[in-house]
């Protein structure tokens, strides 16, 4: 079993823990074999803050969180010290099965003189309220920043990055529920569109072409590595996407990120390959999650908190630096803001992207 090998050679690598004033910073170097499964590494209830790919092929996983996050257990020791405890785990299997690896984390501090015992309750539930800020942009070829041109050679890859800011919310999973390409920045009932992602998270272009989803560096961000194409004789393309913020621990047919792996001739679930059967519906019709099912509790959101989080969260759309690029202006439109302004979803339009023949000069 490949994962058994991964566990043996990877899990006992160097783990560095730095306890700060009200937070902890953890660095964990993992082998190249474990990098595709980085989304199954956890600090308590939190996924990695960052995943850095090293030149050797290994990965460096970082957890940077305050003690109010990730279900830290806080205990007062002999009235003079405060202890914050948690665990790093590797969970390759569904949550009903035990973790394959557990590493204890503990930070000890001198207790404040005015410590209030109500903050020592490990069973309290933190609420994820406040505004959700979504981003969507085209990255450069090196994936190190925003692209400096919207001219794309035909057949090359367009790294389309999307993110929902985590801030103080419960952990969020960013999904691309649907994406289509069109000639215009606005869609109408008669608009001709080319489907890229449909069926609630199935990347069609990974089966028809060579597009893929890149491994996540954080649950709240996603990079669609889309091979460029032209729509008929038109070189100008707009990418329309519906983004969704979701509970990382509740994956199903209506909330997923799936792409087709041609080597295995199967659909694969990006965030947990062991649950790839969720993606089997990509070749037919993926069922919608009922309202009652959508409100059921999970590891990250209790039923009550998720309900209130859904009702009261107001989504503010902000595309950072997108209108101040030095070489060109990237027009980004938000469709139906009055209809989608409350909840965990929003529609974006990215473009115009100018797709040209490979030997055409950049504009």
C-alpha cells in the first residue's frame, strides 16, 4: 500500500513548534510521496495554513493559528500556569476511522493575574461571523503573483486563482461550483457558453483537455490550471465562475472539487482521493444536497452555528490590486449582487482574456 510507505518514511520527519504570545507556529517537513495528501494533515480541526514545495520535491507544511482556533484545549495548571494543548494528525481515511498519525502539541505560559475561568471551557464553540472576502485573479506562469498581461498564447495554461479570506471564521473550503467561458462579460438567457466546470465541481476540461486543479496550499484557496482555448473565431474570452465557501469536513456530490486523471481513467477528489467515489457522478448527474442535509452538524460547524453563519454572513467582494496592474486593466464584474449578497456563494467574471496564436506578438 503506497500510503503505508508514505507514513513510514514521512510522518516522523522534523516537526518544529514555536509558541508565540497567543498563537502557535508549526513547521512540518513531509516527503514528496505525502505532498498530494497534505489536505489530510490537521492541527486539531484546522487544515494547513501553507504548503511550500521544496526544490527536493519534499513539502513544508505550516500551521499558523491563534489558540482560539482549531479546538485548542486550555487548562490552568496549579493556578500559576496556562497550558494550551492540541494534536497534529494525519487522517487519510474518513473521520469515522482513527488518525494514522498523532503528534501532541503543548504550549505553556504564566497565567495572567486577571484570568477569567469562563475562557477555560474546552467545549465552547467559536462562531464564524463577519464578512467573507472573495478574490479571483489570473496568476503569472510561476504562480508567484498576478499576471502582468491578459494576452494568452493558444494552448498554454492559465492559472486562475480564487480565495476566500479565512480571517477569524471557522475553517473554510473554497469550491468552484461552476465555470463557463463566454464572449461577453454578462450572461443572458440566450448567451452561448462553453462549460469548463459543471455538475457541482466537476472539471470537464480535465477529461476533454489537459486542465487540472493544482494541489491546495490552503483549504480556503484553489488554483484552476486551465489550458487556453478559443471560442470560435473570437479571441476574447470571459470566464464566469460561481465560488462557494463550504465546510472542509462535509464533502458530497454537491460540494466537491473533482478532476479526471487520465492515467487511471477515473475522476479524483482533490481534497481526499480516498473519497473519490463522490466524483463518480461527474459522468452523469450529481445530486443536490437537500436543505436539511446541508444544515447537519459536522466537525467544523455545528448545526446551529453553520445555520447562523449562513444567514448572517454578508459577502463583500473585493479584488485586491486587480485594477492597478502596470501593463493592462483586468475587468472583473460581479453578477446579480443583490441576489447573491447573503450566504456562502458569489458569482465572478474574469476577463477579458485575449487568446492568440503562439507566434503572435504580445499586446
